[in-house]
């Protein structure tokens, strides 16, 4: 591994540049989608290609098949709300720009933060087509650790973790109040705060739009993502969520035994981990999925306990909550109640990729989850396709009980440790280029070691484990049902 390409989103370029200097490789290039930032930008190449594809009104290119275009649009929180012709041209244009960058730079490996839009989606797809391993760096679930992912899969090592560390980590997270360092809770939920959030983000949208146009970059992802006309954005009228809360929720929960209470821990919406970790596009329609599952569970005699994400206050459209409340046996608990408190109250948890799914399993609850990095097959009820939703009630009623909480916890911790490494990822936040601290240097060294260990010159995770992952539909980023694209 001699040349590493780093894709840096806006305002992370300096941190990545410092990390890159300590990877222990001959060459590092920081690529961005913003003119004048990093070592190279794809912006001008993108617009040139975008205009050609928009004028030609085509549905695919030599690089991206029509099914892949549809898949990429369906996954991106911005493109799915744009006119199809424009969104298609943006996908094809970005794929062309990324391919030109890869052809010119010829990196051995690529690393970025987790894929969260069509921009990095296209970079990973073009890297895969060229046989270049792509790593996504993120904070570890366990304190003090970092992880490498690939579209929701944990990039693990072949060796087993030390059993003493497994035991120590198990004890560390067995506390019911445990939460990963990146999990934050808001504390104030009032009409005034809701309207402040709305006002701030409206002003932010106007400012980003003006800045993007001034920079001759009107399709800038940050600017588009901030716009309040996107279909998932909350409106001022959604403040009525405060009047929808079931303030008698404790009494209502008491009407069902704990094992019949199912916690729906709602995630941020839209959520990149849902969009880019889950293969089945039908499950990415998260609101439809939750409603379908709630109906099935309610019909089977379960109670649905809905807990919205605290950081979603001011951003959640009430339509989902209203549709859930129309289903019998649904309770909407206050925002102030923590997810950990509800895990103690409910015997079953439902989440697509959220941390509550991991916490539920570690506490011994039945955890229903999607294709998240922490999933160990026999310790979760895993949703891979829409058809799996129909099997959930029967599984809850008839599956054999787990052997023991301790045994399950150890299995999950072993799995997570195999994909974790020492690395202060949180050094990204508050980084100052003129005064970098030792943690950023350590991050670079540890990341370089890890990439060499699991890369092509080491255990070759992508060539072994990654190559075995196959998508379930044509256009999937993992390849179609008949093999990888």
C-alpha cells in the first residue's frame, strides 16, 4: 500500500491531511467535491459531465447501468426528491468525475468517513469496478476504539480477540446506562425550541444556497441537503408532535407484560446507515417498513412503544407518528424518556441500524435489526428483505430462548472487537490545523496499521469476505442477484 486516496467532506480536509501524513505510506491524496479544498477536487469534472448527460437525456452510461442509477437515486437523501432527469445526470456525472480521478491518481486504497450520499456512493462503485479496496472509518461502539466498515459490514480481522479483553469489555458495557460516546441526548422539548430549530435551518438553507451560487456550485451537496423543500423536511405545523405524546404511557405499558412490549426506537431520518447499509430498497423506505411491522405485531397481540430520537425533535414529520398511532396498541412516549430507560421496560427492540439494537441485544432483549455492523446471526432477528417482516411475529412467539445473556454478550463483543482498533476517532471534532494534538497523529498511525493488516497485502478482507457479499437486486452496490457487477 503505497498510495492512499482520502475522500474528505467539507471542513474535514485539514484533519484528514494530518491523519494522512502519519499513515506510513509513500503518498496520500486528499480528494474533495469542493473547489479549492484538498489536493484535488472533482467539481469541475462533475459539472462538465453532468451538463453533457443532462443535454443528452440518457438513462445510463458506459460506467453506470440503468439499474445502478435507479439504486443510487433511491438511496440518496437528496437525489430522491429531484426530477428524475436531473438526478440521473448527477449520478452519471459524478461517476464520470470519480472515475477520471481514479484513473489519474491510481491509488492502492481509499478511505473516507461512512458513505452518506451519491457522491461517495459513486466513488466506492467506481473503486470496486477498478479493484481498489474502499474503507469507511467511523467511531467504535466500544470506548476509545475506531472501526473500518464497508457498506454496513464490519471489516474484521481473522484472529480471535483476547478473551481477557472480551471479558473486560463485556463488564464495561453490561451497565444498563451504557451508551457509545457518539450517542447524545437533547433535554429540552418545547414549542419555542421547535420553532427556533425551524427558523435556524431555514436561514441556514438560504445562506447555503447563496454561497453555493456565488461559488458557481449550485448542485453542491451541502447546499441541496439543507433546502427546506426536500420531501423529508419537517414543517412548522409539525410542532403538533408535542400534543401527540401519550402522557399516560406508563399506565398503558402496564397493560402488557414486558415480553409483549416492542420498542420502536426511531432513528434519525433520513439516516445514511439505513440508506447505504441495507440492501433491499423496500426496507430503505423506513416509514413504510415500520408501519407494516407495527400492523403485524399489533395483530399478533404485541404492544408497540414508539420512542423518537431526541435529536430528531424539530425535524420529524408527524405523518409517520399519526399513522402509527392509528394502529391499535401503539404508545408514543415523551422525548424526555431515554432510550436506555425504555430498553428496561420492553422485552423486544426494533431498529434498522441504530445503536439501540446493539444495546438491546447486550441487555438480553430480543433485538430485531437490519444489516448493521454489530449483528451476529443467531443473536438477532435480522431483516434482510421485505418478506422477512411477515415472519417476525411467529419468531417472537416461537423462537427458542437464548442460552444466556453472558454468552450472547461475549459473542457480540468478540465480533465487534474483531473489527475495532485503537484509534481516537473523536479527535476529528474540534481539530485545529495550527495546533494538532497527539491524538490525531495516533489516529493516523493506527489507521495505517489497520489498513495494511486487512488490505490486499495483509488478510485481504475485500478479496475474501467482501467478495462473498452479493446484493439481492439488479443495481445493488454489492452486485446483482446473479453475481457482482
